[in-house]
């Protein structure tokens, strides 16, 4: 599991995640614990409030999904949120 916070990588990913055509190419969208993940079989990626990206990687899709389901979406959204 990888977390990226306020990195230049997010700008490119935001463009891809905000375009329905790009989302369709990247994989189906899955809602888990208040987060919207792109399911790419060997990875699930979610952008949080345009400032944080979480990626769960692995070789077993069932394990990847279980790990993604364990993420507390509300706590992640509150992490280092602007006040």
C-alpha cells in the first residue's frame, strides 16, 4: 500500500481521474468506505480530496480488495486537511 501526499504526480492523476473516458480505460470504479477506487486488477487507486493518492498493489485481486476495504475513508480525508 502506497500513500502519496501533495506530490506533482497528483496533477496528472487528477486529470485522468476526472475524465470519464480515461477512467473507462483505466478500469471499473469501485466505492469502498467513502473512497472511489479505480480497480485495475493488480492495483486499486483512489484520489482523496485532490491532495492524497492511495494505491494498493499485489498479485491477488481478492487480497487487494480486502486491504482497500480496510482503509478508513473518513480518517484519510481528515488527515492533514486544510483548516
